[in-house]
């Protein structure tokens, strides 16, 4: 898996994922809030399968 998520994109994914998971855990949020695991994982691993399929790369590595 080649990194294709970088910089601001990665930060936003991690923050959004943590916020959704916290909402599900502590804010009595809906079950769908657990979808926050997906952006959290893509942010931590710097890889997004959808980006690969669409040919998008926000990572500045060579």
C-alpha cells in the first residue's frame, strides 16, 4: 500500500474520525457514528482505497 493521504487531509480524517467515535461513545450518538473508524484508519495508515481507485493522491512523497 503506497501512501496517498497526506498533510491537512490526514489531520482532518483523524480529527473527524475521533469526533464521530467520541460522539458514539460518550454523546449517546446514533449507531452510524461508528463509521468514524473508517476515516480514523485511513488517516493513521495514510492510505485510502477510494483515492487509489479514483487516482487521487494528496501525499507529497515521491
